[in-house]
C-alpha cells in the first residue's frame, strides 16, 4: 500500500500535528532544571518544537498547519541554521535524550522512513515555568543578581539596613510569583480558545507579563524599589 494512502501512516502523520492541542499549555518545572534545559542547543530545540514548522496536512495539500513534532535530523537542520554552524547528529541525539529524561519532551510517534523508522519528538507542555521561592531551589543566577542589586542599593543608600533591602526584594519576587501563577491560571482557563488560534503561546505569556507590576501592590513595590535606586519615575 502507498504510504500516502496507508491509514495507519496517515494516522501517525496527523498525530504529529494534533498532539499539540492535547498537551498542557503550562507546566511547572524544578528551578534546578533551568540551566540544564537552557543550554544553548537544548534551548533552540525547545524553541523550535514550540514554534513548530508550517507544513501541508496529509491528504489535503491545500491546507497547512504547524507541526510541533520533529525528528532528530530536522532538529539538527534548524539548530545548525540558527547557530550558523553544523551540529553533529550525535550531539542532537544526546540533547534530545537529556530533555526527554527531564520530562521536557517525549516521543510522539515513530514513522517508517525509506531506510529505517524515524522517531519524532514533541514538548510535554507548550510553556515551562521554573522554580518559585523555595530557598533550596533558587537559581544561582538569581541569587547572584539579587546580591548585585543589594550591593547597588546599599551603595546608594548607606544608612539603610540590608535586612530592609532583602525584605523588599523578597516581596517583589513573591509578587512576581503570584502574578506568574495568575498568568498560568488565565492561560489554562482559556486553553480551548488559545489552542484554536495559530500563534506562539510565548507571545501571549510575555504580553501578560507586562502587567505583573500594575496591581496596587505591584505599583507600591515598584515605587519603593525605584526610590531606593534613585531611578526617575516620571
């Protein structure tokens, strides 16, 4: 039977398109996974799998949809293009394996190729959020950043107690985490609508993030923070 009309083959090909609407839009991951996932090549792989590639739908060449499941060879192609250097296929397999091990991606389907079966990989969620405020789970980069900000504020305000600075920064982080959860909840509550629209889910998340500090609590925290930084608020 011709592969183009093989019902089982068509079903698998359609799964590469359809699975995207059946996975969670957001997923909370351990903060410690952030650096592991966002190593350069892995970051690009995750980006490509989120963005998808526009492709003709099986049995209907007049329609195009985004396919969010890619093979290792396809990942190699797009990663190499973005880095402007050739990445070895063995390297791509290594990173795919690590992402799969951590739960960022999974095998969506295995489809028979000309010479051998080809595995296609897709994300386990459209968006990944990392960490939170667990002291044992803070990111090293975040701690370094907070330490730098504390030093700057202390230098600009020699008389202020470091404890006061810490309290303010922790309050800001707590507010951001609360608003992040609110974003995640809004996205989840509107998942049916969002899944029927053709756009990158990261765009709406970034847009909603703009409003994190526009609540009354957020504005007050921003005002206190700007005052300590002596930053022009006009």
